């Protein structure tokens, strides 16, 4: 029996949600020279060799620079 993208089985096998990774990959690709790098616990997206975001399980991690850190850390969902 085959797996469907984004199912719990795939998350366990890959350590990240395939659907969240695909959405992130599409968004990051619009920013220029982007690459995905498999990590032990997820998938990281790099732009110009610098980490910009990643997917771990079903969670999206986003890098915020010093000027945006206070704003990004506020709200309903940030985990710092």
C-alpha cells in the first residue's frame, strides 16, 4: 500500500510533513537561489547558503533577524 503525501506515516518516516515542506519549498523558490537540506529532525531551506526557514514535524520554523525578533516572537504560535 502506498503512502499519501502529508500522512502520519510519511511524517514518521521523514520527520517532517511533506505537504508543509512542499508549500515552504514553493515560497522559498520565489526568493532566488534556494536549496533544501535534509536535517536529522526535519528539512531546512537555505537562500544563498543561509538558513531562512525549515519544517520539523508539522511545524514551520522561520528565522527572524534582530530587527524583527520582538515582533516575530509575539502572537499566538511562536515557540522560542
